[in-house]
C-alpha cells in the first residue's frame, strides 16, 4: 500500500514537473540568430559586417522587444570553407542554442550548413548563397532562400545578352559549388535561346592573377565572356580584362553576379556598360531609398546595401513575424519554416510575394546596366534599369523543380 502511494506521489510530481516545463516552454520568448558569412575575404564587402548590421536593424524594426521577446545576434566568419562553416554552426546550435543561421554566402558552405540544420532541426535563412540547388535537389524543410539564385541570374543576364546577339559564350568559373551551378544554369539558358557555349575554364576561389584564364577566353573568340564568379574574383577579372583590352577588342564581359559594392570598388570608368541581374537596388523606389539611407548611416563603412544585405533584412523580418505568430519559440526549425511559408510576405524592400513549398521566395528581378561616369548624378548612382523580370520568370517553375518537398 505504501509503495502504491509512493508511486502515485512520484507520478503526480512528474506530471506537475511536466506541466511546469510545458508552461515555461509556452512562455519562451528568446531567440538567437547566428550571422554566418565571410567577414574578412573576397565577399566581406557584399555582406560581412554589413549583414550583421542589417540583421540587428531588422530585429529593432520588428517591434518584437516591445512584445516581450529577447533576441540575440551572434556572428561568425566561415572563411568560405564548408568545414569551418559547419563547425561554427554546430557549436552555435549545440552549445549556444542558436535557433537560426543566417546569410551564408558561399554555396559550398550553405549546402553543408543546410544539411546540418536539417539534422539538428534548426533553421537556415539563406540570402548570400546563390546555388539554386538549395531550393532544388538539395532542398529541406528547414531552409529558405529569399533573395536570388543561379536560375534567376542565368535567366536574366544570360537570356538577355544571347537574345541581343551575344550568341557565343566562354566561361570563367569559380571552382566550387556556386560557380559550377551558375555556369550550368547559364549554359542551359544560352543553348535554349539559340546560342553556343564554346568552352570554359575553372579558376580557384580568391584568384589574384586572371591572365592565363583571360587569354584562353580571348583566344576562344566568343562574343561573350561569362564571369561565373563573385566579389573580389569578379572585380579582379574585370580590371585585368580591361588591361588586356578584351572589351576594346570587341568581346563583351557578362558579370553574371555583380553587386553595387563591386561597382563602387571598380569605379564607373571601368564598370560602365556591364549588364547584370539583381533583385534589389537602393534607388528603385521611395521604399528602397528611405530604407537604404537609414542603413547607410549604420553601415560600418557607410556603404549602400547590397542585394543580399537587403534580402537578409527582409528575411529576418519574416522569420520574426512567424515566431510572433507562433506565440513562443517552439525550438522546432521545420515548424517555424512551415509557418514562414504559411504567412504572406510583405516588406518595404521587395513588397509582397509568396514563400513557396521549395523554400524560394518569389520576387521580381531586374536587368541593370552600369552607367557611364557622365550619366551618374552622385555617389552610389550607378545603375540604369534595362528590364524588369516577373517573379514567376525569376524563379524555376515549381512543376520543373527537383525539390523533394514539391508535390506534382
């Protein structure tokens, strides 16, 4: 009899403990976000400290603090190496109890972190990595991509230049996941539009000397030299192509991924005439101008925001909106991402647009051309709009998706 009473008492204590735990969990309004990117190398100006500033700005603008939420932002430098990126992410999730990893430029890092995030049931808020595989064959219920991908870049710049008569291509490609995906997707668009790919060459990440690669591109006689790289690699290739007289000789450079920070670094005299695709430009409309001028004041270098920095801001706002809708932090990444997909997206930078089943946000893209020096009205006035690409044309159609989350 005593044993029975003892057992019942223990059971009651256990239930009471579970009740307290459930109650405590229901009131959990703490969130940790880890900004994982290149803080010191060729992609640092595109994101780096600017991305951290944008995330903190989104946290402040969300109004979550007034609702009782406590949000902490961490940052880490993945050095463009997947093993380092995964180790930082694992430490954050296991020891620091980070709920979401954000930004992740460098597709190799992003793909590796996406796998870890799925395993740990955390969240990856990708804005920096371009590979379309993150919402394609490598998609997971825990990863979303807000800003752009290689499909968008290929169907913007690749299609436009081929239709305009640039029907023969040679690629200079960064030798890792992003470069491979961008060359693959652009090649498909070029051939589908009636053009030919005459060849290509792979170069190591963070290359200082492009001379041998540019000579191969020059000797190919291709009308278009496609730069399937980004950041410092793109600017180095463009500067050295000018020294070789490649554009003066009649060939055209296609910067398949170019950011405003790259144009700022190159200067309009060198960058003028480059055609490229982005989903954001600070001077697009009143909303983008107002936000960008606010951002410039807190930017560590006083820079205007890149496309990925703007996308990260919008992505964090939507993530926090989903958390608020859930009422507390469930510490369940797939559940949070499902809520993100359920809620309509709407922000001052990209407007409204669904977050699809594959994790890709639908937003317009824009084909821009860099202005000539005499066309610019002042600092950061670098782009002129050539064409607007509809959201449904800027992302791979769901019916053609190889994402296992998509029901056909």
